C-alpha cells in the first residue's frame, strides 16, 4: 500500500472512532501485522530459557544493594558491632513497630523534606514530610531511590591513600601538617572545589575558614547548574536572584523548555495539581502551554505544545514578548510560519486576559537572553509579587557563574599555583566540559589532591586521598528548600562504613577545634544564630519537624532594566544544509551521572521513551528517514523508536533495534557508538543526547553503560551546539517497555466527552471476559450479599504528571528486584506499577 493510501486509511480510522483514541506506539495504532504478531506471541516458545550471558554471579552483583536492603549482607564487610542484648530496651523501639524521623535530601541546590521510616534502627522507606513546605508529603524518584543508594555495596567503605587503606587520624595528621606549611602565606595554594552549597552551616564554615586562610580559595561547580538563570537575572536587574513560582495561584502557565515535573522540586508538582483539580467548587482548571525542543513530561502534560529547534528559542521568546506588549520589543511576525504565528497569537490573547494570574518560566538549559525576556514578560503581565517572587540566591558567591569559577580554577592549576586541591563531593574528572576537563594530565600538576565522595569513582582514582562520604541518612546537616526554608538533616543509622561528612572534612583545616563531629558543627552554628527562647527545647522541635518555621527568605525588591533588549537579535549563525542541531540534556533517571549505579533508577523506564539501562540519541521520524536511520521497510510515517526485528523468536522478545552512529560535535567525537531512537514530537534536524552514562568507575551496576555525552560538551556550548552523525553499519538492542503488556482487542485507556457520556453512559462498553480465577465469581450487583464490598483504584490523570515516583516507591516498599537489561528486553521487568506514555 502506498504512503498516501496508508495515511488515508489511518485518517479514516481516526475519524471513525467514537471518542479520542490513544496509542502507545505507531505500530499499535496502525495495527500492523507485525504488531499483531508481537501481541499474540509476547511469551513465545523457548523464551523462558536462560540462554543469555547474565550469569548467576553477575545477577548477584546486580542485586547487591537490594539484598543488602533485605538484610542479606553476609558477603558485605560491615563495621564491627557489639551484639549485646538490651538490659533496658529503649522505650521507643518495639519489634515490628516502625519509627519515623524527619530528614532531608538536597540535589541541585534544593532540599526536599522527608520522613524516613526505620525498623529496629534500620532505614527501610522514605516518604515526603507532610509538614515541610518543600514537600507537603510528596517525593520524587531520586528521593525514593536514595534508600537503595545507602545500601549500595559499591559505596566507598574506607579512607584510602594511593589506594591503600588509612585511618581518619592519619589523614588528619597528614593534612594538618601540609596546611601548617602554608599558614604563614595565608593558605596560598589551597583550593576547595565543591558542588552547589546551600547549607547555611557549611557556607559559614567556609567563610570562617577563608578568613583564617585569606589566600585560600573556594570554587563551586556542578554540570547542571543555574548559570543561565543567574546571568539572565543580572541582565534584567543588575543583580542575581532566585525565582519562586506560585503555581497554585496561576491560571495560565507558559514553559519555555522548563520541565517542572522532572526537577527536584515536588512542591511545584503539588501546586500545579491543586490548580488542575476539577471539582464542584473549581470547574475552571489551569492551562499549560509549552515551547520546547525534546518532548518532556511538562510538554506531554501541556494543553498546547510548540516544538522548536534550540537555535529558534530566543527568536520565539522574542516573538512572545512582542505579542504580549513588552516595551521595546518589536518583532516581524511575517518571518514565522503560519502555524507558529497563530500559536503565539492565541497564547498571547489568553495570557493578556489573565494578568496577575499567569507564569512564564524558563529552563536552566536556555540562554540568559531567554531568561531576561521571561522576566520582562512577567513584569508586563503583572505577575511579580503575585505568582512570581524573587529572592536572594541560596549559594554563596552567586555573582560569579559556576563555569567561570571552574575556568579560574583550571587556569590556576595550569599555572602551578595550586598546591592542595580538596574536592568536596561531585565527580569533576567525569563531568567537567572537555575544554576545562580535570583530567589526569592536569591534576598531576597539583602536588596533593583530596577527594570526598560516596564512591571510589573517576575523580577518586586520580586523587591521593579519598575520604568515604556519609550518606544523608547517616549524617547531620542543613540546607534550604525551594523558597529558602531552612531544612535539617539527621541520621537514622550509624555510618555503615568508615565515612565522614563534608562538614567534618572542612573542619580539619581549622587551626583550632578541628576534630568536631557534624552534629556539633551544625548544632553550634544554629545555637549562635538563636532560635528564640530555650535553645534546647527549640532545637528538639526543629529536629522533630525537620525544618525551621518561618525561615523562608523574604522577597527581594528588584527594578527591571530594559537595556538588555538591545542584545535581543536573531541567531545569525549560518546553518549549512545538512547541519544538525544538538541538544544536550540530563537523563531523567540518572541525572548527571551520580545515580548511574542505582539499579532501581537504571531499570526505571524513561518517562517518555520507556527506555531502560541505556541512553540514546533522539531524532524525528523525518530526520530518521532522510538519514536512513532505524528503517526496516515500513512507512516512515508509521515508525517510532527502534526498528523491529525480522523474527520475534530471534530477537528473544526484544524486537527493538537501533542503528549505531558516530556523533561529531565541534571537532570532538563521542568515543562509543550512539544508538538512535525515533521520537514523535522531535523537531526535524535536531538530535538530542543525554548526560549521565558512559562511566568507567561507577560500580558493578553502572560501569560501561551507554555513551558519554560529556566528551563533546564544551564550556561555551553546554546545552546546545551543532554537529553531524555517520552510520557505523551496526545495530544494538534497546530495552524499551513501551510496547510491553499490550491487550489485544481491548482498550487500556478510553476518553469520552463529559456531556456526551451523560447522554449515552453505555457508549464504548466492552464485554467482560470471564476471569480465570481460583475464587468464585460473585455477583456484585446484589447489594444485600455479604460480598457486596467492591474495591477499585482511581488515578486522577489531571493530577498525575507521569513522574514515575509511584513506580520507585512501590519497588522500595516491596523491595522488588531488578532483572537487568536482557530480561527487560524479554518483557520480564518486575515492576508492580507502570506509567504508560500515550500519544
């Protein structure tokens, strides 16, 4: 059948349906013979045979952390413990009765308040703290999976020097001797490199230490930072600010490539869902518009989505600003295509009708000019002070961008000025840009290198000293929530290994009182701040609640300066025919690579593509057809994901193959071949790659998986650049759950118009198959029968954003094992819950 006839047939099917039809893959919608065969033979003959290379030994390695969580840690060396029966059992500990402790997890400069469940002194589950303003009882995939991270047997377990085990005291003696040599010069040559610090205690520690050693320096860098947002704020206001949004007050929301449903801020999800709820009291729900390149959860949830190339985003933002009446912005709309022009005009009319009740937000991956335009738009729409608030940035020295801080450190290392480099967390050897890479050649210029981290990773390998870092469930600390609320971290368990916190490592560099514990450091800081009244009483309350009440940062008054509008111009780079735009994004499960060894997150299906255990490069169907990628003879218009296998049996149930390509960007090349995945909703001639994979010292679970996108990431093009690709002629299998567990002839999802359904409540009814069950088939229509109770679960799809938190929460609650990529390919994943993506 020709493409035109096939398209006409698909159109006929769409228009012939009663109600909206959803589908999980184009093969499913087209009802191709290959798909019918896939459904009928989901469990083919011989598929149960264990004929892959996942040996029993490797399976145990894969299951290591889960077994530790379950208590089977006989092969893991634990710290010596005195096994003595209670003389007087602590009154709060009862066998079988859990205790809950307030604590917090910090990621990307934001803390989320948690309640950690403990059974007989062993953390067993993490939930959100319902009283904490940054949580309100919710969590995300990272917080849920953090429990497995604590029990990971690949975690760093001892303090080492050049790979040999040492004691904490030997580290103290060595470091203090070297620091004392530099004290006369004010600590010249001492450099600290940390990730984003939002801990008031640690910030104060570093301030005091730099006062004691005035020639020492402290730099902050992590690959996913807020540099663009800070730079955009400085363009608009002349000073850095942090933006706080009030989604529960917003009727209209515009996202310029900001995925609030994948970020580490569950409060925004709660507030969005609150305004999305359809009730008798609230019949008007919010409306979400999204402009983005690669489809995200926010874009998938949007009522109206516009896909644009990365290079076009400043242009589109300028057009939106002009349509909304930002003074000084005049845009020629004739340069846009009809669909884009109409989309912007309709959106602008809607927002102008909801002044003071709207939000325009920008993703951290967008250039500063887009952030600056968003600030101007929010001012014109009268949102500032209502749905948009500005506060002081949490991190110290926010005036200097993190990439500039890293650049300064690299220059000092190259000049030989650095004598001692202390890396406080993070993995800069792996995740720094290629032009500022802290590689072996560069680090060898530093006479003494110290690394504090959870793993003996790529950075620890190149350092003299490695200090095992405490997990947040093992340590004391503080941080700030999204609005600045001071949030406390307290331990639930004694450190499983010989680990120290960053507070304790920093304290070693002080001339006096260098041997304090993290509990003493944090408590003493807040005692000096004063909590009001009896400090001990107030301290116990703060630890019990998990945060300090009314400690959110006040609003910062800023004045918009429109002088930046002179910088607004079109992207004038000449795009040659055949050039591909490259979008670089964090992986939604592995983040920047720090969670690469977490089996739960590796096996968690990508929210959109449902890919597990891998990162791929996304292209549009048209681009794939033009370049001959993932083509298996089917019509390109009916193809998504990977190419289907010729024989279901030969593919062992996987049935998805991806072409491998060589990806070259700005003169650099990713060393490993990159698998291609066709993604509906992707703009043509745009390739999206994901960070976090390609690690060589992640642990038994994460080492060697995927390609390393940091190999082509530059400091001046961290999120967007140009490149080219070349087919290698080889293919690889991709484990995607998108087409798993299909139901032949039955709809999993049905959507009907409310008014139409009221008139015809039986429309779309499908007859019920007789259940194959060991239990009697009761007639639940008999209200007088003793079995009249009926159970059901209802999911409010207006509130659900597809974040996958429930999937990991279920896995954590029931300690569901991971099975590995090869078994996922055969539809053997063991998740009890799944979140499907429908188109």
